[in-house]
């Protein structure tokens, strides 16, 4: 599970909490989230619907209200439900003729020592087992924060040890809320401070090639650059030729052409005699960038080099040689670039694509492979201005809003259940015209909830008229398999691709005109916008269909708002307003979305960062900590 130390364990926060003192109300609506302790009113019965599919049902009662609960393929539920016993449950309300129902709710059997709030961990091992491990860590270690106690008190923060205890074993809802905000402030403060301390803007090298090379690059492109692309290139080259190191955030609408801007900067660096590197979150995107380099940079005399995990030993050895001895000027790769044995000849320009997918320490580690390197971070998920200014401070920002003039409109609509068959009829018609369709599902295999799985949907579609056109791709496949499937999709051997969000980032197939997103209510608006950006990259009008069968009135309204907004910057502001900033700053790198960030947290974290930087000793320890992804200073044994 990626947990090797007590810090890793303590930073894996609960995915949800069940409030045992919760009271059901008759005014509950379809889709409302509830958590409560209920008395088992009827005997749990297990029945088989068909081979391989069983269901356990029983009735719980809370506050005088009966709730019918059903668990599919969970035989252990029957053993946990004895008439008269009390159990904890949490789930979404369904209504049938005014009766309340819960389908596959989270079920927890009370144990000695449980309070009114029971944490639930959705991990590879049972939640109770994981909670027991966390308790041992909490009882055994002492957590030391970067924030001195005096500063913590001044800014109204709980001691970090106490806050972590409250997150994992809360005694009240008030204590839990305070702990969440306290840990969120400390974590965001660490991120902000790390960015600010990384900036050493004393340049000890120069880019002395004539700027005419930029015109040469632009003139060689097979398509005209937009005005925003030209402005971005001018801004980047100006920063590169300045006496200060470059630290730049390039925010661009999906499909706005950030790749061309990045390649121009890499080409200019090569003409100055320096190496440049671009790191991507997926091998699919790295290979796509490499194809662009071969197409656009090789004719100009620049040699690109790909480095990724699926390469053979011989291919990797050649790549390492080319990188170390400068044979390759422009390098592209995945996190494989962070390996200790990757040595550059003279790295001076570092570009991180889809920067929101990487942590601070990963960007810092890549940057450290250069003697002193300029940094460009790019994102197609525009960051709200409030958050960007807080996170990056004086970091210069360049926005690319303008799309190429020939880009078609992408229509977005929510598809109700009664129109699903009509949607697939439309997809079949598009396939017959050699157009491509993405169908995105939230998980690979079917689980114990109602989410759509890639493998099941792929199997169902194989048995339909689309069977000869369908392929699937997901994260558990080997990189070579994924590359082969994507190539078949690009060439048209596959017309309909069922996938997880592995296709979310940067995949460019001009023939793709339709994207279907199942369980759309599960995603943030910025992530939906990323997936919508997979279509409309050619010249034909395109469509994004959102399927949301298990949403709430609130999520339905959110999707309706998304359908009405097409500009990525407007989407990001709407997402920030509705959900806060957790996804943008990578809190989920700790395993979940328990913590939330709003403008008040940002303001407090920013002010606390100013105070930490004023304390030189704390600043030094944070700089040293960038070798580690944790915002905890240290964990020692009691």
C-alpha cells in the first residue's frame, strides 16, 4: 500500500466517518448521505439472484424509522447482523414507495472502546485492522511539527500530534472539524513554504543563441500558432534570457497548444547548447510528446530521447548513454526520470507537464538533476487565481486561453437512463463513419457498490453490435499493452475505447468525437473538463455525454452547471467555489479527500508560511525535508 513508516500510516486519513449518534429523519431525500447506529430488527437473509450473485437483506431501525439494507456478494454481512444487535452503517438513501433503503452501505460492527464517531478506511486490508495499526502508531510515536508551538498557538492550530489523534479517533464532531482545518493549514503551509524556498533566482549561465531561432521554429510548424501561443513563447524566451532564473506556471485551456510552446522553449535551449527535459504523469503522454519531438524538432537538427519504464534493457542503456553524454538534447519521460542512475550532461531547462499530478518533492528532485535549472510547470487544469497566488506567490503565470480557430464546439449533456440505448445507437453510427468514442468508467473491476467497472462494461459491449469495434485500457495493464491498444484506437482498428481515467491526460486522437463519462457525479468539474478535452481535437463537432444514475440533487445541479460552461478557467473557478481546493494542492497524495481547503485555510497557511520563512532554522529544515514527501518534521519513538 506504499506505507513503510509510522508517518505514512498516520498520513493515511480515514475515508469517511460513521456518526453513531446520527438520527434519521422522515424528511430525508433520495441521494442524501446518512450515517447512524441502528438496531437489527429482522433476521438477516441471504438469497441468490443468479449464479455468482447473492444478496443479504435485513431491516434496521433508528429513531423509530425502519431502513431496509441490502448487501450484494457480501456473505459476511449475514454473520454480523443478529436481531437486537446494534451496528454502524453509512450510505446513500434510496426511496421506494416512501420507504427508506440503503444499498451496499458501509457496515461496521461496534467494538469495545468505540466512541460516537467511528473512522472507516477503504484500504486493501480490513478497516478495523488498519485502524488497529494506526492506534498502535498513535500510542507509540511522538510527532514533531515544523511549526513551533508558539506559532501554532498564535495561529489557532492544534498541536500536530493532537490533531492526528483527533483525525483518526475523534471524540466529537467539533474536535474533528478543528483537527481537519488544523492539519489542512499545516499541510498547505508546508507546500507553500517549499515552493517559496525552492526559488534561488541567481542565474550562473546564459542563453546566448540569437532569438531568430524562435522564428525558425514557429515558421517550421505545419499550422499557424495562435496569438496566445506567440505571447507565451515571447514571455518564456524573455524569461530565459533574463539575469534571473525562470520559475514559470503555464496555465492553458485543454487543447490550446501548450505542447508547441514547450517544444519551442526546448528547441531554443538546445540551440544554446543545453539539455532540456519534460516529465509527464503517464507513459502514453510521454510517447505522444516524443512523437511530436520527432516530428517537429528532428527536422531542425535536435535529437529527442524517450525514457520510460516499459523500455527494454538495451533501449534503456542507449537512452541513459544519450542523456549522460549529451547526444540527446531534448528528453521526455515519466517518473523514471527521477531514478538515481539518471545523469544529465548539462540540464538547464526542466518542464513538468500536468503539474497537478506531481508532488513538490518530485518536481524538486528532477530540478536538482541540473546544475541550476529553469523551471516551467504546465497544467491543462487551470488553477483558480486565488489558489495560484497563494501556492506560488511571486511565481510568474502565463495563461493560454485562445484555442486554434478550427477547433469545433464540444456539446455537453447529461444522459438519463431511458436514453442510454439511444446514446449507444449514436456511438455505433459514429463508429461506422470511422469516428472514435471514449467511454470512461471510475474503476477497473466491479466492486461492492454501484460504480461502473471497465471490465464488465467492456464484456457487455463485446456482446453487442459494437463488439467488433471495442477495446479497453486501464492502469493494471502493462505499458506495452496500453500503448498497443491506444495505437489501435488511433489507427481506427478500435473505434470505441472503454477505459479508466488513464486517458484523462493529454491523449490526442483527432478522430475522437464522443466521450461518455459514467458515474460523472464522482468527479470534480476540472477532471470532467480534462476528460471532455479528449474530444473536439479534429474538425468535427463533438459530444460529451455524462451518465449519472446515482447522483444527489446537489450533484445533479453541479453537472447541470458544468454542461453550461466550456471555458476551463471558468470551470476551475466553479469547481473551487463548490468543492474547495483539496484536489489542486494534492492532499489526496495521502490517500483520501478527508481534508478540505477553502480561502480561509489558504489565507492562514500563507500567513503562517511568512512566519516560518522568517524563522531561518525552520526554513533550513524544510529545505532538507524536500527529499521526503511528508509535511511532518519527524516521528520519534516514545
